[in-house]
């Protein structure tokens, strides 16, 4: 049993705080919104993000950063991906130098093309960084529906420590030391989910979705391999698992945003209908730049990035994909 501080009181932070609590840990949630913090402490709900679901009675929350960092030296990161670096800079004077950081974030920092664990390493000068990733939709996990995830860390010891923190009867956690592959897969799947959503919004069916998912997975695997990661990580929970959940569920923000974009052809309309953070939109061009940096062709990702940038329409993007010359299918070539 450990003390754990969860940094972020949104849907994902509150849901993972429940998982940690169910795993037998003492958990404190930090959030900026005093109303949400008060509601967690008094009503044991977070209605803004999790409807009427009741959180564990042992969970507590605070807006006091000093209290949050003094409570534990295990920090679970559940803030928006694009704000991570600025948050870490402001938190650094308060943290325990020997702290362990566990990233729940999926994305690529737009300004630097850095992965989330890279940002923690750079800003906090630590190797004690792990991540939890996989097909985990908060609206299902909060109901304690069976789910799986990967705890990835630079060492087997840290990966196993992370597994033990999160494992519950309904949350099955596996370990990996392929941090790069697991993290890349988690970031890229958001872009592929946008592509699938766009196709659904345009009125296309299962065949089109299956093509985009499968060819998108191929792009994930080739990008992992080009960076020296294990391409088979793309075939596990961090890659294929997350891709299936994000592309197949209307609960996925990326897919939902893509549907509105495909239906309307307008980024402005899509942003109006999906007000929450959509990481695939923020990361699509960054992922494309990462692919260009290692010389990997990623036509699905490139099409999505161009649609998000407004340089082509959704119909033009699909036409372009269908005109690409085909050759022998191979998982990583």
C-alpha cells in the first residue's frame, strides 16, 4: 500500500485515482478548480467529467500544490499533454528529488516534438519515469468494466512497481521496458482515430474503417521500428488495443471530433461541438514531423495533418489515400 498524488482532477485523473484507490493505495488528487475539489471531498463525485458516478470514499482532493507534493513522492501525471512542461517548471521547487513520475498522457509536444516521458526527464532531471497506456476509456473504466493496460518503464523493476500500484481485479496491467514504442503508439493512435472518425462522418462504413485502422497500425509499427523501438509493441495493448478502443468507440474524443469534421468539413464546427481537449488534433502535425525526421512514409497521418491544417478537405484526403500505389503488404515495411 502506497501514498500516491494524482496531478489533474479531470475525467482521466479522477478515474485513475479511483483505480489506484481500488488497488489499495491512499490517494490525493490535486486540481485547480476549487468547486471540483470541494465536490470530490464532500459528495465523492465529479459531475463535470464523470456524471453521477461515485468515487471511493477514501479519495481526497486539494488545490494546494504544497500539500499535494508533501503527501507522496509518487506523482501520477494527468494534466493536458501540451501543458506538461510549463506545469513541471512551476512544480519543480516543490517536488521530492527522489520522486517517481507516472505519465498517463498520450501526445507529442508540438513545439519540441518531445514525448511526455522525455519532457519529465528533461525538466526534472530524473530517470524515475514510467507510463501507463492502453485501451482505457474513462467513461467505461469509471464503471469498473474489465480493461487492460501496459506499465512501461526503463527498468523491469520500475515497470513492476507501477503494475503493483494500479492492478485491480478489473484492471489488468502488463509490463514493458519499451517505453519509446509504447509511448509513440499511444500518441499516434489519436491521429488514426481522427482519420476513422472523419470517414464515419463522411458516411463510409466498416470496410473503410478497417482499412484505415490496419494501415494506420502499419504506420505506427514502422515509426516505432525507425526509432529503434520494438515494432511488436504496436501489436499489443499500447498500439492495437488502444487503436481499436479509440477508433471503435463513440466515447473517444478523437473519433467524435473526426466524425463532426468529416460531416461538416469544418474545423471550426468540429471545435464548437467537441470542446474538450482532442490530442490527435494538437499532435497530428508533430507526429508527421517525427515521421519526416526519420524518413518514414505515413500517408494516413499526413492526410489527417493536412485536413487539420485546413490545406485539404476530408474528401480530398480520402481521394489521395486511395490513389497511393499499392505494393506487398508487410507489417513494418
